[in-house]
C-alpha cells in the first residue's frame, strides 16, 4: 500500500507542469492575444483603404413599387390559386423587377422570360378549369410562382457554365433532380444566376459574367457560391431560390443579403445535377436548399426539395419553444479568422437573451475543434467526387498551379485568381492528416450530439462581420470557417436575418440542430422572425 501511495504521488509530481512549461504557456497566450489584436487592426485598415476607393461608387436600387414583390412565395401561391391575382401578373412583376435591378447587381446571367410568361398563361388557363383547389394546393403548392436557380444547378435547355469561360456554350440536357421537384410543384423558372468558378469561392465573380453586387450596398460582397441567387431574391427579382451548399454556399449569401437560407441534414436532398454531378452522392457534404425572404416559405420549400426522403424529418411536428435547450457559441476560436465585431456579437446575444427569457436558460459552449473548421473542411473536400484540376479546364487536361500562374503572368489565363489559389492549395501546400481530421470530426459530432440531442439548438455566429468590400475576401480566407463547419458535421442549419447594422448591412445568426431535427431550426427561425422582424427590403 505504501508503495502504491508513493507511486501515485510520483505520478502527480510528474504531471505537474514545470516552471518553464508554465512560462511557455504564458508566452504562447500572450502571442495569441497579440496576434488577435494585430488582426483586428489589419481588418480595420483593410476596410478603411477599400472604403476610400469604393465609397463614392455606391449605386442604390430603385424603390419597390409593386407590393406583390414583397410577399412570400406561399402567399403568392395562395393568391394565384384563389384567382385573387393571375400567375401572369405575378411572373410579369418579378421579371420587370429583375430587369430593373440587374443593371446594378449583375445577378442574372441567363433568362427565360418569354417562356416563363407563356407558362404563366398556361397556369391561368388551368386554374380556370380547376374546381378542387385543395387538391391543387397539395399536388402543386407553388403553382404559378416564379423562381430562380444558380448557373451551377442544371435546368433543361439552359446554360450550365459553372462560371467557366471554357464552358460558355454548354447547355443542360435535363433538370437537376431538385429542380425537377420544384417545377413539378408548379413553380416557374425565370432565370439562372451568377456563381464563382466551380462554386468554390466566397464571392460570386468569374471571367465569363463578371461580378455580382450586393443590393444593400453595391460595393459589397454577395458571397458564394449562391451569390447571384441571394442578390436577386433580396432585390425582389424572384420569389424564391433553389440553392446548394457544400461549404456555406446557401447560408453565406443568405447572410450577406439579409435572407433565410437553409442547409438540411446531410444526405436528405438529391444532388444529382448540382454542380457537375451526374449521379446522386449521398455521402457528400453538399445539400440543396432554399433561399427566401420570408420564414413561412421554409417548411413548404423543404418538403418539395427533400422529396421522397421527407419522411425522415419531422417538418410538421409542433415545437414547444419553451421546452428547448438553448446553447450558444460566441466565436469559432480560430485566431486566423477575423474577430467577431460588436454588432454581430450583439445580434447573437439579442437572440440568446430572447430565448433565455422564453426557456429560462441558455448555455455558453465551445465545440472542441471548432478552431480547426477551415482545416477540417479542407480535408473532407478531398473526399468529394471532384477533380478540380481537371474540371477547371472542362475535362480537356489536368492543369496545375504553376501552369496557371504562368498563364496569368502572360495574360493568357481564363480563370480567376481565386481558382489559382485553389490550385496552389492543391499543388503546393501540405495536406491535412486524415487520421487527425477524422478523429477531430468524430469528437465534435459526439460532443454536439450529446448537447443538442432531440430538443436542443445552437446559436452560432454567421460571420465575423457583415458583407465586406469586393475583393477583401482574398485577405480574409479563414472567415469561411464559420459556415463550412456544419457541412463537415452534416448538421442542419438555418441562416436567420436579424435586421441591419449601422451601415445598413444585414446581420444575423446561424441556428443549428442535431441531424433530422431540421424542424427545430425552422421553429426557432419563426420565433426570431416574430420577435425581430426578419428580412428588411434593401430599397
């Protein structure tokens, strides 16, 4: 027994940190704090310098004159069904608005306005003959309502360029599965919108169609890859959007443009025809999902887009808001990312406080490993069915970072700097360790599942700050981690708008639930909408 006690004491003594170890920890903590402060100053200077260039270039959207443009897709569908307004009138109103605003925001890259108007006339003819409106509501819930989708989502007969000059003439032979679902629900496709090359950048710009601008401030970023979608929806040029999200591509643009954006539980939606996928990929991080102005559209749109797997989720299950367990995290912890600014933190805490008053408590947490969000996503992207170096040339040959840098320097490159950065990442930077990434991801899932279970939600920052100036994303690449984390985890997430900041730019938060509890995200979004007003028109 004495020997056992002696060994125990020896182990305790060995476990105690030495003075040098303690000093080392203090020094490291000091250096981290110093880096964070330096980063904050850097971000401030970036905004000042870019502001000097951009501030006098702001273009404002014309005012909204037709109240139909302000309605939810669900309300429009009901008015069309009951013949309070014709589909032709609704589709015409959105087309006219899209034409009006696109001169400023450059969101629409191809339209089918003439065909859409003819389809609207056919809807009105059908309604004249229909007597059972309830059956029509069930079978075609969005009959006669106009929508848009991003260039990268296949739509029969329309261009499918992926933002690449080398694909400028490629057209789709059939609809992506989810686009087919939406068309079968009666909605009318009016246009396709801008994306970054191969959907892989945080700003919607390419050498084929140029740059898309934010409707709240034309000098600001719209996000990617569904940036054109969010811009046209916020500007009221379309009733709703079919987007997709492999690293925040639905939620990031929804946030920057003050909208609702939803990424469902991993594996719920078909992604055949999304991007370059010719078959479904159930193990992908990518999910199709809606972007919309009004929270009431989320459930009906999700039902349509999820399709036959809708039975796996409880979208119609009532939620007792008072019984929810509320958790929140104030930042990712990645010191390479920008510091969450005061107004974004205030938006988060406003939501937390509101739910604390309803439920009685809210618990602050830190997901172990969230500081590695960007690195984890970077690893899991290597497991996706995408050969970037081959796809960027449309399959003609596998290019390389050095080849494209050489072309760039000689003025012969057809791709943007962001695509070249991706090639540099693949060719020249060290790879993430697979065992490490898998272990961290597994531990994160276990931790969050143990917290959320079937009755919990997490409030998480959408971004360190609202939409910043064009091109500044090159200087802030790690901010992307705030979105891509939940693609890695494959948890359902809803981007919720919470008004505008002092500069008139949208702020908001992400609401996260455990897999297949998508309905909890929507219920919380509905409550926040009632409390704080939701979407604010940009004009």
